C-alpha cells in the first residue's frame, strides 16, 4: 500500500460518520437500528436472568445458533451481557454487510470519486472509508453495549464495575469480528456496479461459497481449510467463549488485512 | 517556458478499440490550452489520463514532474470531469469544505474559499442547498467552483460550458480568461469559437491521433492569411478578390466565408481589403486575422 497520509485518512473516515448521522438516509438507518435494539433491550436482554436460567434456553440457543456450547455464558453473573453477546455476535456481521454496502460504489457511479481522487490517493479513499465504517460500527456497538450495561446496573448495581470491564473485552472482540465483514464489502465495492449488487454478491459469497466448500470437503476433506476464507468462520466458537486468541482475534485480523490489500490493489488499478 | 505536462507515446486501448494512438505533446505554463475533436476522438480519455482516473496502455505522462494521481499534485491540479456529480445527500458548502479540508486548508480558510469559489461562478446563494435542488446548469457551475478551490496551477475543464445557457457560458469564459494569469487552464469543448477566444495552443484529437494548431494562426511557411466573412452571398467574390495585387490565392471555406492568402506589402492588406469590399458594395460580417480554428482543423485546403 502506498501514499497513506494519516490526516487525510482521518478526514475521510470522519466524513463517513457525518454521512450516517447527518444525512436523511443515514438517520433512517440509525432509526431502524435503534428501534430493533430497543426491542432487543426491552425483551431478551431485560429478561435475561429468567431467560438464561430457563432450561429451555440452551435448547433454544442450540436451535438458533447450532451446537455452540454456551455453558460458559450461563456462568456469567452479568446475564444481560451474555444475551447481548450472543445477539450482537450473530446480528452485527449481517447488519454490517447491509450498512457497509455502499462504501465507494455509489460515488464511483456518480463520478464523485473523480473529485475526491484529485485530493486523496485511492489507498486513502478505500482505507479511509473502511475506517469510517469501522468507526460507525464501533459507535453503534458501544451505544448498545452501554445500554445493556445500564440495564445490568439498574438490576444489580454491584455488578456495574465487573460488567463494565467485561463489556470492554466484548466490545474489542465484536469490533474485531465485524472488521473482515466491512473489508469484504470494501472489496466487493471495487467491482460491483451498485450498492445493492455488492450486498447481493456478499450473500452469494456466503451462501454459494459454503455450499461449494461443503461439497468439496465432503469429497476431499483437505478443502475444509477453505472455510478460513469466510469472515465469521470463528463466530460459533466465539459465542461459547471457546475460540482461542488466534481464531478469535488473529483470523479476523488476517482476513481483514488480506481483503483490504486485495481491494486496494484492484481499486488502485480500476478506472474511475 | 515551464513545461507543466509532458506526454510521450501515449496510447490507450479499450479492448480492441484504440482510443489514443501514440500521442506525444507538451503543455507549458501560460495561456489556456484547448483540446478539441469530434465525439469519440479521445478527448475525455486524454483528460482522464491527465487526472489519473485511468492508466495508459503504453507511453509515459508527467504532470509537473509527477505521475498523474500522485499526492504531490493534490491541490495543484484540479478538474471538472465530464458528467461527474457531487453527492446529492450533502449541501454544496459541506462538500466544497470537505474538498478544501483534503487540500490541507484550515477551517477558516476553507469556509472563505467555499464562499469565494461559489461567488466566482455566481452561486453564492446556493451554498446551503443540495445538488439535487439545483438545475443542470447550476450543478455544472458548482462543479466548476470545486475546481477553483485553493490555488491550483492546472485547471482542467472538460466541456465546461456544455449545457449552460449563453449568459452563463459567457460568464464561465470570462472567468477562465480572468483566472488564466493565475493558473493554466486546459479546456475541452465542441465550441471552437469559444476556444479560439480563450486559447493560444490547440490540441486536436481525431480518432486517437493528435495534431497541434495555433489559435488564430496568421501565417505559416511565410504565407499570410485573412478570413473574410460576408453578410450574404455575392457573385464572383473569389475571382474579384484574386484580382487584388497582394492576393496569391482565395478559396471559399464555407458559405459566405473566404480564406485569402496574401503577400505583405507596403500598405496594410486588411485596410485595402475593407476598402475593396466597400467599393464592391459587399457587406462584411467579420474579418479574422489568420485562419479560424475551425478552418485549420476541418478545411483540408488550408
């Protein structure tokens, strides 16, 4: 990667925040997000104590998320955070694909990138936009997490400090988990013709990719290694707090780096 | 003269189609430069290469000693790319401020710059509006404004006056003329009269091949030319003009327009020619010292 000026990177990333919080379309997305999370906070999280202790919960979670082994979560005294962790871990990556579907493609089609590329390098544009989206998702994760911690503190004030320290770790893990999903959309944006198409391509990537790798590894087990190409491969293990550092942190960071480098190379050589 | 842009052996292929064919040229600092040619001649391709939007298939291109698109050119080379639009979701001022910010202008300076460039294109009142609230012509002028932010040394305007009404097209021409002491403008347009008024150097592209002309070329190979445009068709104009002692050759370049090749004598030929028109009872419309750009480009006999 060449020519990355920190100041311009920060300016481009900051502009993405403005795009979400100061435009009509962005505010609508935030409003929809807020309503969904109000419902999540009001029901599953607010009722987390009874939910977690319910004998049906493990069966329910198994049906919803597969055999993820959530026994460790059941031991957390901060049950709100346990429910939050499960919901956020499985919902944010999908939401991220939708939210980040228009990183550069809209501006490219409109020609706006031609104005930008005379003032910032293409590497700065693609990395800056990635960082902007990451910033947005971090803000959204932080807000929902703080709301959950507030509910936890309201139920049991003595758990506030331990909940806060656990939420820092959860936030870091969640941010790292969504990174390759954002990078995947950065990559798809380099050749898709519209934001909608890039979203469809992402869905196809996961759906068709899983089927193809499933078939290949059924015949030749060695192809199971290709699963590591898919962002979120480690999520099942992370949900039950069973993913090691390499899988929970190393894999998504590596996937992010690879996707961004490929996206940057394609973007640098593409016609604007 | 300082050479700002140097292209050597530039070619650009789109699949099997060759849009630019081994083009070499130099553009020096100074008066505006025109880029002309029919549709599909390769003008926008050359513009895009100069701005770094596309990469050449062959050849080299240097803008102020740097590769197009490199960070060293930010704020020094600006452009109005053809058909590029601002983001419809943000106000004009917000976007121009952001461009100023990327160019390294401080908060106070970029606010002033936004106001200044909008004032230059006569759109100070639309700063708070969004691009979609503006007419096509106003949007075009706003995109011209973004090319004037800061102190660019090269300003490239691709079809800047296309789609503008005559009054605003004239204002843009005046703007280019006024600012041409501060920056070197490179203009592409189909309006040859417009380019003739503004530019001294003309790069003519046709089917990807480049040739150079001087606007208002008055002489070539020691031959001198005047272009006479009459207000109506008269009989035997070419024969009568040829009878003048200084005249070597006359031909009709288009209806009511004659190109006269003459030799310089003791008396000024243009004054003699006007006397002659008066004597013949011909009403003239325009007398151009040299070839018109249109004739240089399209008339093979010149």
